């Protein structure tokens, strides 16, 4: 970047624009400079607003979850109050694919990007590149040390607590296994720890960290381990099958990404373990919702991907008009998770199907 601003100047600029700094600026001066650079850009937009901004929403993979988020993003762009161009990208090839998409969007002159970073620690360079050339925010999974202007989504630790408490209510003790795609993502780490703390009835502490390869014996539960699969569904299913074979007395499992829970339902049914192995699920897989209605899954913790997409476009569009009032001082726009159980599963599913269809039809 051509211009570096002192930390003192950052504080003055943040105060002038009426917007608090993300935590990253205090611990990472380079990120602070890039945050200030983006705020200067927004201040310029206040004097000369973008007539029709072009913003992008970039997921961290391909799933119905992101199809719903796409519907929200497209709907926001088409609304009379916002009215901007929206591009939605789904990286199916992991970290490298997401990096390429972000670079391509910047080269094309995109005004702002909302991204769910796959591995924020190892994406520092590309996220900084986006912030230098456009406006950067995160959704779903945060990158708190990156130069993002805000994060839109739920608190993943709190959502994990909900899932852990769901397991604690339905399973009073015994062996427990955790399945998740990867642990590099900020949302994965926080979600897993929240689940553990909620299940074990601990006093909440988002800074706590239990090592994934350590067996935890506490409060009548034995957490036998955490298995990752790097979004390889064949490996994810094999993980669940292997753990069930090696632990015939397994009492509870959780799948902390959507497909982990969906595959857990599949394996439970294939092995006639309904009612014997409980599942505290995450996200809104069709098979999971069906199993909740059937009564052999305790429930699932769901996010609001439609809201992630809609709010991302709404905020980026406001930035392009010089308005930062939508973002609170802590830089986090919270969209809380909720728990779906048998009593509210049908109503939730009808609404969800309509949003999935809207996402698939969206252009």
C-alpha cells in the first residue's frame, strides 16, 4: 500500500467517523493501517456516494447452507432500499480456490467483499490485499486479526454451548465423539469448545481450549476425541463408522458442520442405532430435520444464512454510500443461533425449503 498511517492517527480517524476499531488494529498495526485506509475510502464515499455499488459474497464451500445465504444476498441487492449489483461465489476447491476467487474479484474492481475465511491465519496476505483495494467484511467465520471492518454472524462459542446443552439434556452421561470438517477455522474452534463446555456443564469461558487429541473424563462423560475430515465426505462417514465400531457403548455424537450431522444420521440408521446413540446436531440438513421429526435426533442448532447474505450486502452497500452507522463499536453484527427440536421442526423446515428454492432460482 502507498500510505501508512500512525496508530495515533488511526484513533483520531476512528473517532471522527464514529466507528470503533476492530480488535485487530490494536494488536496488528498493519491491519490497523488497512482498516484506516478503508475508512478513508468510506469517508470519500460520503461526499461522493457510489451510484450503483458492486459487492460480492464469498462462502467457504458448497452446501445448501450457502445456497440459502445466496438467496439473502441476491434479495438484498434487488431490494428498493439497497439496489446494487451482487456477485456470489462458492469455492468448491478449498483454500486455493477461495484465494483465486478473492483475487479475481479485486482485479475486476469489486467495491466490497463479505467472505467466510477458510483459514484466516494462513490467509492474512490475501485478506490484506482485499482490504487494500476494496472494503472487507467477514461472515459466518471471523478473521479477528485481519483488516476486516466488521463480522456478521453468530457467536460460534455461544452456538456450541447451545449444542452441548442439547446433548446434556438428552444424554446424561457416557462416551461422546465430536466430528467436524476442520479446526483451522475460527468458527470451528469456538463451536467445538462451546459444545464441550455446554455438555460438561462448565462455567462458560470462550478462552478455554481442550486439546483435540486428549480424552476428557468429566461430569459423567468421556469425550473420546475429535475427528476431522477436511470436507472429505467419504472420510467423514468413515470416521463416524470407525468410532462406532471401536466404541460399541458410544452414547452421544455431535456433527459440528452440516454434513457431519447428516452423515451421522445416515450411519446411525444403517447400524440400527436409533435411540441407542444420541445425536446433538448442527445446521439444517434435510435428513437431520427429518430425524428430529421422527424422534431419534435430539435437535439441531441452526444459524441464519439468509440473514448472513442479506446483512452482508446491506452493510457493504451502506459503506459505499459513506454510511458506517449499521456497525456497532465492537465491529460485530450478531445474528444469534437457535435450537430446533421436534416441536418446531416442521415450521422451520417449510420456511427453509422456500429459502433454498429462492437461492437456487436467484440470479
